[in-house]
């Protein structure tokens, strides 16, 4: 019964992700478009040294904000347009910066004491503990880095099994597609492969967005009752 209930929940989230894609099919190209834009402009700031690195960091924050904005709208099953691009760069800019600022402080003051291996372990822990950070930022509206971190940990404390099992399965399936299927494609269609990779990533992020909303604020018992009775 447990597996059946959560299979229904995950299927609902995946179906909702495809509904969002149907409303905004152009967003499938958004991840690779933002990555390509950042890759193109990054070398232009290299000659500026530390100042260039700072400016590039601000641009990166803006691009992450842009992606979160359109992801949030697509998860909400809203119709998104490129006319919203300008404001998208600022909607979550300070939330993203707040989280990155915490990372910067930790690396600056704790990094030297931990050393490379210690920082590698710390980053691995952070990757796990802050895995739902994108969803927390645009679903919960957290602003400061500490607020985002504590909200992530609270969420995982209540639903870490329900969150990580499908994420690992979806990530594993995506990894198989990228490493097994894509290499079989002709080398001259690299652009298509990149677009497909970005589209796959976007669908996973939409699935995560719906999953977060299903799990946040509900208990295991409530979810069992809801999805067990959904079939009756």
C-alpha cells in the first residue's frame, strides 16, 4: 500500500510537470540558453581580475533568479512569456545572493581550517542538506541565506525519504539517458544533445517543484489518506 500510494503521488507530480511544459514548451530551451549566455560572457570579464569575478558572480545570481522565476511560473501552471524576462533577473536575485553569501563566508573563514578534503566533505553535506533550496526559495519565498538553509533542513527533517527516493531515481534515469543514449547519437548534432540535456533537466526541476509542494506541510499519514482514497 505504501509503495502504491507514493507511486500515485510521484505520477501526479510528473504529470503536472508535463502539463507545465505543454503550457510553456519554450522553457525547455531555457536552461541551455542561460548556460550558453553565461559561457559566452564569462571570458569578457576575465581581464578584470577580482572585479570581473565579482561582476560575473552578480550576473550568475541574476541568471539563477531568471531560471527560478520561469520554473516557479511553470510549476504554477501559468502561461509564461519572454516579455517577463527583464523582471525575472531580479525577482529571486537577493534570495540567491543570500544563500551564496553564506557559502562565501564559510569558504573564507572555515575553508582554510578544514583543508581541501574537509571542504569536499562539507560541500557534500551541503549538497544533501540544501538539495531543495531552489524549491524553498521560489515556493516559500525565503530571502536570507540562513532562512533558506533552516527551511531546507526543516523540510528534509519531515520528508527526506519521500524527497530523496524519487530524486535519486529520476537523477539516475537522467544520467543513463545522458551517458548511454546521447553518446549513440551522431557527433555532428552536439547542439541538439545539449538542448535535450537542458530539456531533461528542466522536466526534472518541474517534477521537483510539484513534489516539494505536495510534501511541504503535509504528514506521511495525510498523504497516505489522500492518495489511498484517490483510487476509491
